[in-house]
C-alpha cells in the first residue's frame, strides 16, 4: 500500500520535471516567451513564500520577526545559508520570549 | 569558439550546491520528524526523500498516505503541487547546452528543485551536464541525510526547535529573489504582482479553496505574463 503511494508520488513528480526538459531541446527564439520564462522563477518563488511564510511557525509574531530578519539579510546580499540559519535562530529566540511573557 | 562542454565544471556546480544542501538538511530534518510522527517507518520516510526530492509535494504526500488516500488522489495532488517544476524545466531547457543530451537531461531533470533551478538559472552562461551533476550532488545528499536524521530524532526534538526550522525554506527563497529584485525594477514588480495575487488566493472567500499548488501556478503565470508584456527582456540577456 504505502510503497505504491511512494511510487505514484515519485513517478508523477519525475515526469513533470523530465518531459519539458527533454522535449524542449531547441532554443525558443520568440522574445515574448523568452521574457515570460525569464520572470517565471521570481514569480514562482514569490508566490510560494508569501503569505505562506507567516504561518510557517507556531506564532505569526515570530514569523514576522523571522521574515524581517531574512529580508534584511537578503537585501544585504548574504548567502542562502546565512539568511536561512539567521531566520531560524530568530524564530527560535522570538518563540522562547513569547512563551516567557505568556506565563 | 563554442565548445561541446560549458565552461562551468563539476566542482563549480558542487560548490554552488553546498549552501542548498545545508539548507535542505534543516528542511528535510523537519520532514523526517513529520513523516515519522504521521506513522511512517524511518526507511519509507528516507525512501520518499530519495525518490521525490521535493518539499511541498512530500509534505502533502505523507498526509495522504496517513489517511490512506486513493492513488489517483495522490497522483493529482502531486501533479498540481509540482506542476511548477514543468515551468522551471521548460525555462531551464533553454539554458542547457549541447553536452546535456537526451540521456543526461533525463537523469538531471530529477534534480530540478526550486533552489537548484534558481541557482542554475542565475548563472551568466549556458550550463552543461558536469555543472548540473555537480549542482545536484550536495542538495541530494543533504535532503536524504536530513530526512534520515529527522526521522531518527523524531521524538527527541522539542517542538520549539522544529517550529523554528520551518522558516528555513521560505527564508532561502527570500535570499534568492531579493538580490535580483534590487537590481531590476521589472523583476521587483513581477514578484510584487505574484505576491499580491497569492495573498488574494490565500484569504479571499471562495477562491481560497483552490489548492495551494494550483494557486501558485496561476499567480506565477499571470505575473510572468504581465512582466513579459510590459517589460520584454532585451536580446542581450542570455
């Protein structure tokens, strides 16, 4: 049962990635489509992150503070790892403080 | 002067992949915890990560396994959540050089994740097979190892730690999109449009029932379409 579920998951996910990558071997010359594809990564990542990031932790307040730290460090062009670990640490501290004040 | 193999080597790809791999460690760690908590054995949790290499799809998948959903529902859910990869693969297919023949495309396509895609499409020149294999290596190891560690640590780790780890993935996305948005106003506008749309899809009555993966596709396609209409990219941008 579970194994077939895993197989279905893996198969569908793989085909979605593989087919466009293999089928579009020729360079697309159309300027509009090229521009469209240029913007896709930013649009996808933006939509995936907001507003989902605000409900990713136990409290919306810790998420806001974590997001602010991530945005600030990303604006300073820090590495992926620095941004991610700082945001995690910030959320951890913020949630500890929130718990402290609730008691 | 065009060589078969692109100028980016395996080791350059590997180096570019290290921060992604480390980021994946923390995200897959929380996946491992969740998978075991939902009742899956450790080896199945690791098997899922080793065969799927996708965050949102896997998190949704363990929920469906836990409630014994029909296979067709599993297939449709994965299709909708992960359809964005088709956009990314299509976009990346335009950046792949000749060394990525059909066989190598079939293999490396497995590694096209949000972050790998973002890093690969951020390279100045076309990318070849060596670079792609290098780029995929550390994230794949990080994703599998993190799942294993999380699944084992599952019950030991306090909830406050796993809650903090949940923001890792999103903050990585922020780190990917903000630097280019600083330099290009069209990119910033496209991101803004996409974020506004996705916020509407989250909160507006009726349409917020639409699945998350599907909403992301609509937001991204609309925002990129508007970007292409109003700010077509100059030919020199290759």
